[in-house]
C-alpha cells in the first residue's frame, strides 16, 4: 500500500513562494496521473493542479493558473508544486493523491499559511 507524504509548507508573506513535495513509499507513482489538492478551514477539498503520469499534460484551477506549477520526477517517485506570488486565499492544507480517483491513502498534508 502506498504511503504519501507531503512537505514544504510553511508561513510566508503575500507575494512569496513555496515549493511543496509529495513523496511516496510502498508503490511507484509512475503509472498514476497525480494531483495536488488543498483544503481550507470550513471548505471542501479542491483540486489545485494535476499532471499526467508522463508529465506531458498539466492543468490548473483558475485561481492558481499562472502562479503554480506542478511537476514530477518519476525516478524519485515524487511530485512537486511550485507556488509563486502566493495570496492569503491560498492558505490551506495541501495534499497530493492520484487523479481523478484519489484512491491512494491520503497523507497528513502540509500547511501553507500566507499572511497579508
């Protein structure tokens, strides 16, 4: 069973940047389309970005388009999310999972807090 672990979150001022990492153990991610999701307090979990198994295609939520970049390194069994020009509304816990099924075990997520 694959175990996902997200890292790289933190507290940053508006306009700042963070790079999130998603590492997997127990199974290779190379066959999965993957996504980054986030959940803000009181809100449902939402898809932020997704990437196909071979990294040929990516897609983003309108709210992050042009600011976030998803990438992956199948050799390292990892998926990344580069977040630039962060805004207070990006504050949330960020998770990775396969897309669209999201049937891998969810990790603990990584908290991203953006101050104004």
